C-alpha cells in the first residue's frame, strides 16, 4: 500500500516555515510581505476562496491588500487597478481571483500583472484552460519564472521533494501539457534531472508509457483516467486533477475526484496524493510562499 | 535502407522559395529584407562562415549589412553597435558570429539583440554550450519565439516535415536538453502533437527509450553515441550533432561526425540525416528564412 501524501500536513509545515521567515524579515527590516487579493463581483465560491486566502495571510503575518471591485467594472479600469498594485512597493504579490466576469479577458488581465508579483501562475484550477498556441503571454511568464533561480517550485514538485522522493535520474511522465501545470512541471522535472515524457490527448496507449514511470504527474483534467493497473509498483503519483463528478448522495450533488483512480492506484504506488487533500491544500500555501519569496527579493535588494 | 535526407537539396528548395518571396516583397513595397552580419576579430573560420552568409544574402536578394569590428572592441562598444542595428529599420535580422573574443560575454551580447531581429537563435554549433540553469535570457528569447505563430521552425522540424514524416501522435525522443536545440525542438514537437520524451546525461539506459521512438532528434554533442541497434525500424532520425573527431588520414587532422552511428543506423531507420550534409546545410538557409519572415512582419505592419 502506498504512503498517502497528506497535502494538509505538508502545507502546515510550509506555513510554519513561512511564519518564521516573515518574523525574521519584520525584525531585520521592519517590513512584511504584502499580498493583494483582487476580487471582481459577488460570486459565492470566489468570495469563499478569497476569504480563505486573506485569512491565511493574517495567520502568517503577511499583510493582505483587499481590492473588492464591482461586477460591472470595465477591463480597462481593472487593468488600471492592477497597474497601481504593480507600482505599490508594499505589495509583493498580486492575486486576481478567477473566474472574471464574461466581458473581461482573463488572460489579458493576468498578463498585466508584473512578472515579479505574479504569485499565482501555477493555479491548478486553470488546468487545460489555456492551450499552447499562438503567442501566449502566460507561457512566457511561466517560463521566465522557471528560469529564475529564486522562484519557488510548483506544488507538485514541492510535495515530491518533501516526501523524500528522488527525482534525479528517474523516469517521470507528465500527463497533460497545459501551460499552467503540465508544461512547467515537465520543465522543472527536467531541470531536476528526471527523464521526462509528456503524454497528452494525441498519445496512443498512454498506459504503456505511464507503466514505465517512477514519477507520474497527472494533470489532464479527466476524472479517473489513470487506472490502478497503469501504475508501476512503487511509483510516486501526484494527482493535480480536480474534477467535479455527479454524486446524488451528496447535498451538493457532486464530489471531487482526481485524474487517477486513487483506490486502485494506492494498492500499487509507493506514494500517492489523494483528491481532495493532496495538491489542493498546497495551492494557497504556495501562493503565500511565492509572496514571501517576492518580498524577500524586493526587500533585500532595496535595503 | 533508410531514405537519406539530403540537407543540401532541401536547403536549395527553401532558398528558391525565399528568392521568390524577396522578389514579391520588392515588387509590392520596394523594400528587401536586410541581414546584419557582425564579426569581431580575424578568426579564419569565422571569416569563412561570415563570407558564406553574406554571399547567400546576395544570391537571394537580401541586403547584407557588413559590420566588421576589431578584436579589441569593448563589450560596451559592441553592445552599442547591436543597439544601433536594433534601431535600424532596414535591418530585419542580426547575426553576431560566434565565438566572440574572450573578454566579451557572448550570452550578454546575444541577449541585447532585439527579439524580432534575433534570427540565429537555433544555431546548432552552440549545442550543449548553455545549460538550463539560472535566469537565462536566451531561453526566454527562444520560448517567446516558439510562442510566436509567425516564427519559423528550427531546421530539424523543417527537415522532418519536408521529408513527409508525420509528427502528430508519434513518439518522439529528443536526446539532449540544450536551450538552443533540445528544448525548443521538444516544445515544438509537443506543439505538433507528438508524445515527447527528453533524454539526457542523467537518463539510465537511454537505448531502451530511443528504441521506442518513431522520431529521434539527436542533439547531445556526443560522437556516435546513438548506435544502429537503438533505432526502431522505420524511424526518422535527425542528427543535429556536429562533432569533430581525430582523423589522421585527413589533411585537417579531423572529420565531422554526428551523434548517431550513421552507417549502422541507416540500415534500420526509415529516414536519416547524414553528418555532414544533413542539418548543417540548413543552418544558413534557416537564418535567411528567419530574416525574410522578420522583414515580412515588419514591412507588412509598417506599410
């Protein structure tokens, strides 16, 4: 039976590390990291996510800049707000809660966030949303982050390393090639000296490729597409998928499942993340960690 | 026996297409593409390459801007020259011949070439020279090119497509992960819907992975490392390696070999490029094609 990687526990460990570092920054420079959390409109789910993020800031000593904008705001006005946050030297991270109202081009707005402050680039809820075609400012943003030695790892790599999984020399298979998860994960695994294969919707018999993998990153956005029999014994399986499937037994009418058949795969894998409770709880924490890193870079360079 | 892909013949076809397009541009707008070829110092080999490039420009109707600078030029002065060429609207491509003298940081100088005019990003002679570490302006340049729908393919993809090799849904293995060849080739193959694996020096038993490949891009910079027995029957093999090995029977004392054992591999492969005479002859041609594409973009937008 696999070791189940508990994202909540790992996230909690990282959060206490962040709190320590925030305290040190504050003692040394009298400054704390600042995260601007921008929300447009009154969606209940968005408000709940934003509330969670602002609360997490408060718990760790990160100053939260709350920007609540009306549903009717124009794209130009929203971008103006982003530019003001870009210019604000107390703000080290900017998060624009998605989805934005339909009259606003999300990709355009996100691409206006300055590179150093775009702390949310690896948002797993965006999987598969952006295809790799045309000129794509987000891909550029991501790759430039990957090229920055100070940039923090995406959650999937952090979970692997904190679970003691060796990456160097291992065969890694990334399922899905989105700009937001699949592609950055592939490049970072490559950088960490794994032999990387990227599998996607045009791959024939992906099971034969996945069966060879020591590390599987599932980011296809297809509920339970990866079967237990596809997993090599002892492999580390990180499931970034978060798919809502109908479940009439629940009050909500749905439940969340990953891209991996957890029940079966956990019999074979060496390590596996559950959905929910694996990569998910890491999301907000990585956002805070990215904000801390941005603040450290800025404050240390300007003091 | 494999079909040997003759890079000279393909290059000749592309050159006559370029000449046609240059003629059309000149008729329609009264303007021709311009390529600045910058050489520093008096190295014999560099002078011979530069001469080849300037001659090729003349043959295709591309205006060549010759910038010959003394060995002692300072890095700041060289960069000033690059900035002037960036600002010159008749120059659509800038090539700085490498290597530069030891007192000049090549990467720094290349990164000063404006994105739209950097026509030489995929230079195969640089294989393995730049590792993927640290913040790397060249990688950024490359990726932003890859994201530009107008940007021309690197030579290895052009050769595959012109030889009628299907890429979509095929298993492609790229051997080598340099920013200049391996990585861009991987991303472009992925974009063309191949299932891509990147193999490198930390990969154990690369032969087992390469044996599965329908398409092999060899860009490791290791003479004849890929054996004939590693090639799947019918595979397409593009050898980007150009390695000088000792050969006392030659006047020069050396000869060029690829990363693939051509003699053996050509018995099994479906298509294969020789070294020399495969990817090599495409280099100057792709440079000219990139210059033409840059000129078309600029002239069409500004007329």
